[in-house]
């Protein structure tokens, strides 16, 4: 059985990591969850998903923006703590 490929979620400082952990933020998401949105990742970050993953992934806010087709302006206006419930909802079956 092969292990599912994962895309990392950035967590910031220890304090930020603790808060995101408390909110239930995943450390990674299935690659298949983010893969269909590579074009938006290129628009927002001028990098492929592969390169973003190599550099540590995306923050919860950045990840939500990419998956929802939102630009960087939205990312800058949303705190990671506020993005976690949205991310969890998007990940729910």
C-alpha cells in the first residue's frame, strides 16, 4: 500500500503553532486537495505547488485563498486563526 502524498501547512512561530494546533489545524493536507488549484498558486505566489511544498508549504490563510481562487489581498486581510475553520470545512467529506 502506498502512502498518500501530502502538501505541508506552514505554522509560523511556536506560539502560532500552538494556537493553530489548538484550533485543529492539520500539519498537511492531501496533495489531491490542492493540486487542482495550481494555477491560483502560480498567480498568488509565482511558484508551483511542488516548489511551495519544498519551501515548507502554505499558511492556512494562503492555502484557503488558493483553494477558493482568492487573491493575495484576501490572504493579507485574513488571519491564519480565522482560516483554520474554513480549511477544516473545505477538507470535510
